[in-house]
């Protein structure tokens, strides 16, 4: 499993051509208590850099962008019943959706963990 990050604070882990996407611990901390998450249903085609999900907190509502293009294979239905999973396990059980990669080469433009940590440290 390889882990990537975006400058928009999404993470993506890739295993056997399937990517799992969520927001980073930094992002959830900035948002505060998450009260609602809207994730794309299975079968939705998402495009790199375009809106894919919405997260609402007590502070604000924010779009979540697709870090790569692909087709949603599975949405995390647990978030509907318990959006706070994003706060308690943003890079675990609080994942948003899984997708089948349309173009694995798009992963090349993402940050690795060290580069993302350096990016966040500079904010």
C-alpha cells in the first residue's frame, strides 16, 4: 500500500489499483467537529481536482476534491450515521470513498508523506 497526499489536504492510499480517499488529520483539525459528510455513490466518475464530496463542520462546509480520476467503487456508508469518524480516525475508518484508478500516472503528481508534512509545517 502506497500513501499519497494533496496540497488540498486529502490523502489517498493505493493497493492493487484501488484507491481509498479521505481528508488528513490536519484538515479535520482545521474544520473542527464534523457534523455531516456527503460522499459520491458507487459508480460515480470523478475527475482529478474536481469536487467529489462535501464535509460540513461546526465551523464551515468544505468541498473535498478527487486527488485522481476514476470511478467510485465504494462509498463509506458509516459516515452517514457517524460523521465524527472523520474526527476520530481521519486516515482510518473515516475514509470517504474508494475508486478504481482511471490513470495511475496521475499519482506521480501527488506528495509523499514527508513532502506533505513539510508542506503543512510551512503553513
